[in-house]
C-alpha cells in the first residue's frame, strides 16, 4: 500500500463488527491519504425466488435495493465523522455478499470486513463471508471483530 493512493473496500451490513470495520477503514484511509468504498450487497431472499416449480413475482425488487441504500447511508451517518465523509463512496450491489466484496476489492489495496459474533462461542468464529474473502481475495483482508471490550469514555 502506497501512501496517498490507498484504496480500501469495506463490507457493511449494519452489524456491530461491520460498523467497527467501517470506522477502522476510514481511520486508516485518513492516515494514508486513501479512500474507502463502503459496499453493501443485497439479494432477493431465497424464499421469495421460487415456490415449487413456479417463480414468485417480486413486486418491487428495487425496494430491497432502496432499503440497503438507506441502511448503508444511516450507518455511514452514524459512524463516519463529517470531516472524513469525503473519503467514503458507497456501492449497493445485488448479489451474494462474498462475491460482491471480492469483485469490489479486485483493484483494492485492502479489504476490511466484520466478523460474525453473537456471544462468546460465536465470537471466536469467523463468519462465512469473511472466511470466503480471506481465501479468495487478491489483496490483504482485515477481519474486524468489533470492540466488545471497549472501555467507556
């Protein structure tokens, strides 16, 4: 990663660890003079795709995309200082999260994703999206576990 040209892709899904990943990515971009592409993937839920042999018509797939856009914008608004917002661009992509992130990070210097974590046992595990990215990305991958032990200010 060269200073001044660092491109960081961060996967955001609204979870605590993805919020921490976004914060870390923006912090790192500020240190290196880089940029952050905040990426959120969305899909039509499998249950709505087919029923037996006949496909189910989904009235407004664009509603799912709009929900994803609203979620991503809200997370950025909550987690990114306005002074750093010019470093962050957003991408909403229809597709499976791991594949979307790998494609977005094809020319990136770093891919940052949150880990899955719902309690002490699951906290020790790496989520399937993160694991897929670690094994298939063409750039370094940082897995952010969040800040479960962050001291109160």
